[in-house]
């Protein structure tokens, strides 16, 4: 069995490396093209897309829907953010900086900058090619614009259908990993560490603790009550949870920011200084260092905001909006909020933790995954670590809710509405396994399928 898992790990590692290295080049290149043909819309028309999205809420717009088969523009945004703002925004950013140094943040920003127009473009396509299913609900996403958009071009009908099926399969597999067991596993680990370190209920079997089983069952029940209510209930929950959790986390990070205000100059200097692997030039390994920094930063940016992966388009396509370009602007704001705001706040906290040498760019801490909790713990003590555990709980749990809808629609495309119901019956119980998981292989494989969605 050990030999099997080793072979599986090696194969997955090779595929993962190919997807997240060469796939990223294609994806960032697509973002550059989209930015050029829209004449740098995300910069030159920032007033317009801000006013059309978050600004419209202050005018009483963006919160209404026109039929039972849709959700409001704001609900579509919140549901998409629910799926994108997850553990990657906390532990993921910390891991990227721990591996690629402070310079990874610069490339994370760059990927997000071009990703704004990638997300804009795919959301426009999502609205344009969506259709109503037999229940009167909107169904849209890459599978539809690949089949009906790309497929409408001469000699492209077959390739459009094949790519649509490939995307759907990858989305389904990713939903069980990156959108389910991976998130639940992080919730369980952090809750046990922050709140249950002194609670010992013993082991149910093997290395599986009773506390893990209880956490998994509770999460499964709560998630099931929401998920089986369909997109309307998921969107209603996301509309309430996402603004609260994002604002609470950002405010907490701002407190850390101002406490460490004297170091801010050094932090941002380190980000730009090490963006091109400056620390490795003397040793003659600058090329290797630059590649690692760029890969970690861009991968984290794409992994976080999912621009170009096609997943968030599925829920944006259910918006009540009539004009595709308007929903495209909500896509721009989604990437901005996820990466430029939330991920940047995490980066500031990590760089102020003392675990990163701002002069050499080297990671001198013990565990990159817990850097954010450690930083809050240094300032606020145990309550700080508890706060981060609660943030991860909300971030990860809403990600599970959002991805349940993505997987449902991908299954619906392949097998119809009834297939989507069966998918939910499988997806919800799988949540418990995430709490019991001790191996990282499931997370690693789902990361690969998550990246593979960008290819089609």
C-alpha cells in the first residue's frame, strides 16, 4: 500500500507541476491579452466598475432579483467570494511567502491585476451563454460557453464539447477535494488547536479522535441544511456571512498593521526587492530563485481568486443581471476584494510576524501554515489565535457551500438535474471524511484537478 501511495504521489506531483507551471503561463498570457483588448479597463475605468458594483449598493441597486431562478448581483458576488475566500487566503498566502519569500506577494498582485480582466471576460461569456434548466433555474459556466460559444466556430463543434466535458469532470473532482475535504480538514485542525487542545475524548479507531468525528458531523449537518436548500439558500447564507467574515478579518489585520506601522516601509521594500530573487544573485542561482518566487506568487493569486479557472462563473451566471458586461464588472471586483484586499492583509500580517527576515527574504520560522495565528497570538495572546481559528472556520465553511453549487452544476451539465440531486447526497456525507483525513494526498490531488480546470 505504501508503494501505491508513493507512485500516486509521484504521478500527481508531475502532473501538478506541469499544470501549475505551463498552465499559469497560458492563463497569465490570456489575462494580458484581455487587458490589452479592453484597453486596461481595470485601471482606466476603475470609477465605472466600482460604481457599478459595490457603489450601486449604496444606491439601493444590485440586491434585487427578477425571478425565482436567479439570485441578486450582490448575492452572486457573495457566493463566488464564499467559494474563493478560503483557507488559501490565510494559510495559503503564508505558505507562498514561506516558500517563495516576500517577493511572491508582488507576483500574486500581478496575477490578480491581469486576472481581473480574465474574470471579467469569463463572466461576460457566462451570462451570454447561460440557459434555464427544467426547474426554471439559470445554468451557466465554462461548459456552456465552450460547447455553444467555441463550438459555434467552424470545425470547433467537437473540440468545444470535449473541453466542456473535461472541465465538468475536473470541477466535480476538485469540488470534493479543494472544495470539501481539504477545507473541512483545515477547520478541524484549527478548531482542535485553538479550542480543544485540552479536551481528550480518546480515539474512536486508529489515529481518529472523537473530537474530529464530532466536528465533522456537526459541520455535515449544518452544511446539509443549507446545501439541500439549493442556490437560493446558499446565496442567502453567503450574503450574510461573507461581508461579516471579510470585514472582521480585514479589521483584525489592520490592527496588526497599525501596531507594526514602523515596519511597513521595510515590508513593502522587501516585497519589491525580492520579487526578482535578489537574494540569490550572488550565489549564481538567480534564475531558479526567480522561477520559484514567480510560481509561488502567481499560483497563490490564481488559486485564491480562481480567475480563469472558470469555477466562479457558474454562480455569476445565475445573477438576475440582464447585461453581461455588468456582471463582468462584478467579476473584476471579486478578484480585487479577494486578492488585493484579503490576501494583501494576510501578507502584511505574515511579514510582521518576525518569521521572515526582511533583509534576506529567508523564512526563519518553524511552520509557515500557522504564521498568521502566531502573529495574532503575539499581539492578542490566546484570543488572537482563537480569532484566526474562527476566521478559518467561516472562510473554509463558506467555501464548502460555494463549491457544492459548482459541483452540482457540473454534474447537472453531464447527467441532468436528477444527477445534481444525487451529487448533493454524496457531497454532504463526504464532509465528515475531511475531518478524519490525516494524509495530504487527497488535498494534493484535488489541487491538481483545480489547476486542470484552467486548461479547457
